[in-house]
């Protein structure tokens, strides 16, 4: 165990990884806001822009599982730096794309970079930080996932209104150049001594399974559902994922080791935490839509108001560690999921006539609880994982987290689709506001599912991470 250090060596790497994660998340979430302007510029319908978002998610789902093997094979610094270079170049190519096909292809290239960038960078931090430093480390690593989706509507409104949608990608260029300059100076290479062979069968099964799962969910969330395609892709996803799990359990050198799922503190993040992330990921999608479509507000006004969530995210960060040390992970996880569900449901009670300070207060509280929950889930996941299993556990949890956060938009779209029938069932007028209200109630109920597994944790779960240094 290393002693107390005023400036732990992982801090600079954590900030670099956080910046890369922010860069990756920002343009992905802005695209939804900028879709109408992008569609007009490219000569397509706004709905056609869904392929740009889906292509990125599909690429992440295929290539994230191989990130751990690449880091072990070629060294973390080499893979992380290469990923930043690919992502940055792809961002520039996205900015100069002149057709939907070109933009989609460049988003696939971006996805390859993104799939290697964050998981490998986070692996370096996990291997450098002690158990007692995990809370602080994940406080650095968590903020991009919380901040980017929240400020994206406001930034997207500004860029599309006063500049061009191409700036969504241009802003990545200076960030990427700085990251490339810093990477060789602060990121250790951490090569793995045992270079295992590539599990090509596992790569094929997980890639096909996750890609068809994403495709099936995207088709299900579309305006018109083709049940033949949904059923076909869903069946392929189910079959290949079952085969993938069987293979990964039996293979001598599996692409991803699943043993970490037997650890309760890891499993609560991988399974129960997925409901939390789906709910949280749906809110930044639903809120701007409700403000614009149901309330008739401008994109800029809607985006600026959602920034209240960002204020809550950042404001609670300094006390997240003390909260976990005072009350423990089980209590904090249960309360974060419970009150996140409550604040999401309260969004469904908001109307165009609700005073703006009251709306801002609800969103501020939502930001507080989502921030605490994210940090707690991310930290506890690695507390009881053995040092030699960190790489596999990181790959597994990153794959799950990226997919569930990305699927938050799909969850929001599905909730909107179900909003009409649910509104009528609840006796709510099935107009635009009523449909959104029902959608928020449904998403809030989904967040409550995260409470169940957290409540079953032992009282002292994660104690190694809250021991004072």
C-alpha cells in the first residue's frame, strides 16, 4: 500500500482522460440538438441523421471489448495516444463532410478512436490509484459523462444559431492537439508481461451480438416500427450474446473475463447501475424536447435552463467523498437512485406556466443526485476486484456503461412512444405535455429498479475505498 501523497501520479492522467471523455461525449450529444440544421445543410431529412448517432454507438459496441487486449499487447500510452489521434482526425473529417454517407463514415472512424480512448485511459488510472484513492479518482473521471449531455443543448443551440453545425466537430481539434502533446509526457505505457493471443471468436460473437442489440433497440425507438426487422435483429442479438457468454466462460484466453460479475460490488454497477444510467441518460434527451415541443420555448432557452443540472453536478462534487465516508456506499447508492427517480418524476409535473426558479430548483436537485450516484457506482465497482483482474473488469464495465448511457436516448424515445397510452391509463390528457409527463413518470419508475440491488448490498460494502488515508 502506498502512503499518502500530496500529488498522486494518476491525477494528471485522470484529468487528461476526463478531457478526452468530455470531447467524445460533447459532439455526440450536440448532434441531436443540431440535427435540423445539419439535415438542411446535407440535403436530407432530420430523421435521417439518426444513422450518424447509431453508427457511432455500433462502432463503440464492437470495439470497446478489444481495448483491454490492445492495451496489454501494445502498451497503454501507445493505444491511448493513437486513439486520440484517430478521434481528432475523424473530427476534422466530420467537419468537412458534404454528404450523409461521408459524415456517417467519419463517425464510424470517430467511434473506433472513442472505443479505445476512454477505456484505456481509465485503465491507467485504475492501475495507478490505490483503493483509498478511488473516490477521488472517479470524481475526476465521472464529470464528463455528467456535464457533456447537460451543456450540449445550450452549446448546440448557440453553435447552430450563430455559427454552423460544423463547429460541433471543429472544437475537438485544438483539444485533441493538446491531448496528443500531453499524452507521451504523463501517460505511463504499462505493458502487460503476459501477451495472450487474440480471442477472435469472442470478438466476432460479442461484436455481432452488441451491434445487433443496438440496432434492434434503435429500430424499436423509431417513428415507424418494422416488426420483422426488430424481431430479426433482436433474435440475432439474443442468440449471439448467449453464445458469446458461453464462449467467454469456457475460453482459455477470453476477450473479456466475466469473473468480476461474481463480485457483489462490481455486479451492482454492471447490472443495477445500468437502470440508473439508462434513466439518467434519458433526461437530457427528454427535457429539451419537452421545453421546445410541448412548451414552445426556443432551443437556446431550453438549453440554458438545462444547465441547472450541470450546476448541481459540479456543486456536489466536493462533498461526495465525505458523504460516502460518512454513510457508506449502500446508503448513498439507495438514496441517490431513489431521489433521482423522484426528481425525474417531478419533471413530468412541470408545465409551461411553472415558475422558472422552481424548474431550475428541480433540475439542480436532479444534478446533485445523478452526480452522487455516478461517482458512487463507478467507485464501488473496482473496490473488491483483484489488481491482476482490473483490466478485464474495466473493459467489461466500460462496455456496459457506454452502451447504457448511449441507450439513454433510446430509452427516452421508447418512453415517449409509450407516453400516450400511459397518459390515458393515468387519466392525463394525452396532448404533448401529457405524453411527456407520462414519459418522465416511466423513466423515473425505471430508476427505482436500481434501488433494489443496492439495498441488498452488505452494510460495509466498499469499505476499502472509504478508509481514511
